[in-house]
C-alpha cells in the first residue's frame, strides 16, 4: 500500500483510504510489506504536518505496527546492473 494511502487513512475517518486500512486491520486482505516501506511509513506519519488534534506520533506508530502485524513480509532485491541493463 502506498504511503499516501496510509497517510490519508489516518488523517480522515472517511473515505476509501480509511476503508482499506480497516480491511487490513480486520484481516480481510494482507498487504505486502518490506523494511524500507515500514521505515517510510513511520518517517512520514510522524512528520509534524501529519500530527495534531487527537493524533500524535505514538498513535501513528501504533497504527504502523498493527498494519505490519497483518502484513506479509517480502524481501526486495535490486541490482544496479539489472537496472541499467548490464550483466546480473
């Protein structure tokens, strides 16, 4: 799930993004997650512009942790050689 979807889900109680988050947390589908993606989720969701009112950094980190418990870990392998068309 793209980071922008998770941001929209925690910022608004209505809408498709919140529904997707609810579905993940209810076990209706399993997102694929990687270490880099989870680090991005936490970094973005704890930025000052995504906090305020009843939402604090710890609440958003807790949402990311719950999301991760429901996800399927994947390992992302990349090679610069494969990207530029070289051997590898």
